[in-house]
C-alpha cells in the first residue's frame, strides 16, 4: 500500500491522464490531439513517466501502473469531454456551394446519420466543415472532428472517436461501453472524416446512435456505410461554364471557373482574365469534370504555363493517359490530396482484385456504356459477377451511373479516373484484348442497327448509336492504327445511314476518307457497302467524287454477286447524275426492278424518292408529285419516319413552286413535328429553311430571315450539308427573302436567328 501511495504521489494529474490513455492503446499523436498538446510535449511526459515508474518502455509502464492499481477498479460515472473541441481550418479556396450547404443542413436536421459521398477530390471534407461551421450553436455540447485517414485498422475507429472526445477507456469497461455512457448524456455532432478505408467499422455507428437520441453523426466517405438509418448525399462537382468556350462573364458565373481564377492568383497575384484566357480556362474546367482538387492542381501550373498551353498539355495527357501534370499540391495537404493520382490511388487500393480488374477494363470505353456492353466486353475471365462488381465501383464513386435513353442506365467515369483506369489496363497487359472485344461489340451493334435504320427502328437505333458515338470513334481510330482495318471498314459501311441521316456529314466523310486509303487491305466482300457509305458522304462535298465511289461500289457488288448492294449503287449513282436525267432515270429504274425482285420495300421507297428528285430537278412537278406520293405510301407501310419527313419536305417544295404558301407551311410543320419527335436535328434544321420559304410567301420576310439564320447555325454545329437538290431550292428561298428586305434588316434578323437555340427556333416556327 505504501508503494502505491508513493507512486501515485510521484505522478501528477497530467501524467496520470497520459498513463490512462497509454493503457487504452492510444498513440502519442492521438493523446496529443485529445489533450490539445503538441506531440513533442507528450513524448516529454512519457520520458518523465518512465523515469518515475522506473521502467524503460510503454509496455513496461502499462504493466507497472496496472500492478500498482493506478488506473483504478471503478469506472468513472461521468468522463469529461475535451472542453473546447477544435475543427480543422477550412481552405481559403472554398467557393460557392450555396445549394450544397443548404441541402446538407436540411438533411442533417432531419437525419441522425448523414454520409457525404463522392470521388476523391470532389470536396466532401471542405463541404462538411463549411456546414458544421455554420451550425456551432446548434449543439449544446459541441461538434467534434474525427479524422480516420491515418488509421490502417478498422478496429481502432472507436479509439479514434474516444481520442477526439478526450475519453479514456476504463480498466474494467470496454471502450464502446464508455463511449455509449458518455454520449448518452450529451447533445453533440460527430464529424467523422474519411470512413471509406475502414468501412468494416460501420456497425459501430448505429451502436453509438442508439446510446443517445441527441447524437448526430456526419460522415464523409467515398462509399456509403450501408446502415439502415443512413441518409446519403452525393457531393456533386463544382458548377461548370454553360458554354464550351465561355466569355469572361460566363466563366465567372461558374464555381469551377472562380476556383481556377482564385487558385491561379495565389501563385500569380496579377493574373486577370481576358477574352483569350477565359475560353481556355472554361475548357480546362470542363475537361477536369469540375473536380475541385483537379482544378486547384491545374491552376497551380499556371505559374509555368499559360492557360492555353496548359489546355494543350492536358489534352496531350488525356490522349496518353498521364496524370503527372496534375501534381504539386500544397505541402500541408494530406498526402493523398497532393496529386490527383494519389487521390484516385487511395480509392483504387481499397478494391479487391476482381474489382480492380473490372475497373481497369472499363477504361476501354469512351463516353460511357451500357450494362449490356460491359457484360459482353468485360465479363470474360472475371472472378466476380459483373453486376456485383459494377455496383461496388458505383458505390465507391469510381464509376457513375446516369440515365440513358429509354429506361437504360449508362455507366461513365470522370475523365481523370478514366485516365488512371487506363494506366492499370495497360499495366495488366489486357489492353489489346479488350480493344478488340470492344471493336467487335460495336461493329456487331452497328451491323444490327443498319437494316433497322431503314425501317420503323430508325428512332431507337439512331438514339442508341448517338449515345455511343465516342465508342464508335474509338473503334475507328483503333482500327486505323494498331487495330484491325477490316473491323473499321465494316463499321463505316454499317454507319452510312446514321452519319448521313443524322447530319454527321463532316465526321462520316473524314472517317471514310481515311479508311478508303486502306480498303485494299480487306476482303472484297466488304467493299460494296463501305463504298456506298463513302460515296454518300463524298457527293455532298464533290459530286464527281461521289459518282466515282458509287461506280466502284456497283462494280464490286456485281463481282461478289451482291444484288442488294448493286441495287443501292444503281439508285444512288442515278441521284448523282441529275444533270443527265435520261441516264439517271434509267439507272434508278434498273435499281427499282432489282428492289422489287428482292421485295425490299426500303429500297423501293428510296428509288421512288430519287425518281421524284430527278423529275423535280427537271421541272416536271407532276411526275415528281406522283413519285413522292408513292414513296410516302411505301414509307408509311415500313414506318420509316425519316423518309416520311423527306416526303413532307419534298411535297412542300412543290407547293412553293405553285405559290401555295399555306399548303407548304402545313406540310413543313407536319414534317417538323415528326423530326422533333425523333430528335433528328438535321431534318429540323432543313425544315426551318423550308419553312422560311413558306412564311416569306405569307408576307413575313423578317421571320423567314430568322428561320434561315437558325437553320444555318444548326447545320454548322452538326457539320452537315443540304442535299444537292434541296440546296438549290434553299438558295432560291434565301434570294427571295433578300429581295424583300434591305441589307441591314436582313443581316440583323438573320443574326437574331443564329442566336436562337434550336428549341426556340422550332417554337417560333410552330407558333408555340
């Protein structure tokens, strides 16, 4: 008893506090945080304690104090909390987020447990700190911050919480019991940061909540905790400029643009925006998906590069899957936040091996993909269920799930995460295998779509191909470089009607011209369909070039005895020979005979349409009307909406020839409503120009000029051109409108039209 008393007298109150925390298994840093001391001070106290107890180590000290009974046998009825809880200092770069702060405060008021989720670098911690900074008076016993980033063992989470609260575990009571007893008597908020890598500790949270109805917990994590009482809030990236190349004003209206400017001015105090730098910064923010960490790291590079040069380097980095440019963060930031790579790698290292393999494989996609595509391309040899693995990646915010066309979901990666995943794919040695699977899948998809695009399936397949345009471009690029040229030739052949019908004329022409140079490398059987596709896109630029390609297609089709492709080549060759109507008509009639023999209605409709085009070009409107009406009847049977729109357009042109402006407007509006229903921008743009002729004929030349301007702007955005016969008519409409307005009025109203969105122009055209 004398030794106990003597020893207890030797240790002062602070030393006893430290001894109790040593016995509870807390590290020196946790003790320092809990007692609001420096780490060096705690180490000094440790040396004093060892000396007084006559021991040489922590283990010996703990055994000694237990032998002496210094920890006591009774549990303290009311352990004290840290009297003044401290929160980490917020970054001075916290900007905007008004909506998110309001959302989180509202959810926190209605929830016991709120988890802020999102990918690394999206600003979860800073958002949480801003929210609690505005709520300090709402909790009588304060707000306590618990940082789990340094933990490597989920069993230490309870100790980390206790340390933040300043609680020491009693010798006869489990730490959980102590925590529950302390929290039961208090009204406070726990802000627990970085939960994702100790997610196995999640069951601890409901046990703490059960102890007190006045306890609330706010968690940040890259994945939800999956607890029944949990309310999840996915933290979005910063708001982006609405325009792809924003003005100064448009850039300053976005949170991403403001953050870039503020961070740049921290390294270049005199940096200001200009009409040259603002668009470049806007594109940088877009390419970085509005991630705060990525934007801060990129902006810091403006000390070395102008925004324009930085944009070029980022584009190079994206093409080469390099994240090294986005490094060099602040030294006082956590290590995982000093480079974007560290931030992503932090999440990647939490995946199991199957999830890592699936994550890497998903980088083969561009612009997102469907679940069907993932299962077909990424599932082989994967040691986990694809759906389960994908669900896990979505929950960890390495993959995002977005609404796609119809009821189908699309799965996408943020650009920076995609780059990291692609690095892992290359490291795994699976890149070429996955690229080929990817190419084969999308070639098969396009070949499945091709016949449907000429029937009632145009709307469905057009939408489906539209959402996968980036994947299609990736396949074409791969086929021309290290890939299989035959797959590219097949894909371009199958995409003819999609490119031509949806107005992707410049894009389709570029790809087919590149592939044309490699055509001799593939089997002759693939030539006819590809040459028809190349000819379709070429004749919009150069009529003679289109004719030559259709002639080649015809010769190849005859050689490989492809009757259907031969009929298409005859019909399309005829269309390019409007200047020679007798020859043109004979070719079309020959194609019509073949189509009839094959009982192929889409081909019959096309040939009838071209017969009408030849007649219209030659001024025989009656013969043209008959052909168009026959074509309309066949198209209504096949339910090919796109060709039905064509017929309304063509009949509208004929009505304008006879000054039937009211009839022309009625027919054009029918076509416009259908084009809008199937979301065919090319036809909408064409019909706006056609409607200009009708409204001009009805005495509204200014409205006509506006519609012409809107049509021109939409065609330019698409990279599209009017068909030769239609262009002749539209040029005539423009000339007529010009004659009814003075130059200033024409240019003013035309410019007004160019500023309209397509939706606004359509609303005006339909008087909505």
